[in-house]
């Protein structure tokens, strides 16, 4: 199953400055959490809180433009966007 992953802001640095990755998942009907486990170690460590095993605070994940969780199911050709916290003032 092929999934498109869009990365924004500093997350691009963890993937050689690529804003979109194509990730091949071995299992049909994987989840967002299993997708994150396939991503690079640096990116995984950024996204998952090691104390809770949940998505790190203030990160958002969407699947095909709709808010998703680590348990959200994925299908072939889904587009997953990982949106980091935004600073500003």
C-alpha cells in the first residue's frame, strides 16, 4: 500500500528537506501509528512522546484533509499531512 506523507516546517529537515514522501506500507489497512513507525528514526522520535506513546503535544495529523489520530486506518493512495506546532508572536 502506497501512502503520500506531507511534511511541513522543521519536519522536512528529518527527510533531507523533502516536503513529500511516498511510503510503502507492507500491510493493507495499516494505521497512522504504523505509518509513523515506518518513517525515519529522527522523525518518529519527534512525533511520538516517549513517556505516553501518544502523538507529541501540539502536532496535528490529517488523512485526506481530515483530522486523524494514531489509530486512524489508512488506504492505498491516502495523503497524510503531519503538521508541527506553530510558533509566532
